[in-house]
C-alpha cells in the first residue's frame, strides 16, 4: 500500500525555472477521482544545516534578514548544497562561509523534508565539533551576524518562538533529545 500512488497525472507543464527552483503545474485526478491541479516546486539543491557546538557547549547561530519572510531570523549556519556534490562537502563550505569555522569532527544528525506537500526539498543537518577559526566568507547576498551562545539558551529560543527556522528548530530539539538520553 505504501508504494501505490493514488494520484493520476494527466499532464504536466513547467511554469517557472531558475538556478535554484522550478515550478510545475500538474493536471491530476486526486485519490477520490476528482479532477484538479497540483503545483510542485523542485529544489535544485539540498538544504544543508550545521549544528556547530564548541568545547564550552556553546552553539553558533547566524542572524540575517530573510527576504521571503520580510523579517530577521536567527538560525543555524545553513545554505544550499548542489545535488551532484557530497552533502558533507557542502556543509563544510557553508560553515566556513558563514562563520569562518573549520570543524575536525562531523556527524550526520538528521534528514528531513521541509514542506513535502508542495516540494521535494531534502534537508541534511550535521553536528560539527572541534574548530579552527578562520575569516568568514559570506556570499554577496548575505549580511550576517554570527553569535555564539550556550546551547541551553538556543534551546530556550526555540521554546520561546524566537527561532522559527524549521531546520534550526528540528536540529536543536533533536540535540536536546539526544542529550536527555545520555
């Protein structure tokens, strides 16, 4: 049953395409047989996130204005990783770009689909430790503030709704859960 697709696609039309996403409109029959349309967004990159925690149990957060939200956001170091590049290599690049950190220890923390009702974007989040500090190398589209705070403070920011980025929320809660089981 899990592998059976109850939707029938009658036709598909590419509506929009750029370097990061494409949007396709599908004429469909839904699982009940009713005709309708379904729009899907295809992401051309992985969503990459990094939980960077130092020896003093402080986590690195990145703050930036998010154009799509029309507001400021505190979140983990994050970015896109090309689908044809090893995700860990993209994570290492993103951590260096946004924070200037180079980590010696890496562990995959979780994978998740960010909005699976309309898109296929896969997030891969890593835990990084044991750092060397270099100069950050942000992209021209990024105006970032980097701060390092105790992990428990970041956890409280999630609980208080001050961190709302889905990857950051999931990863910080996952870390809290892992720690509670030790």
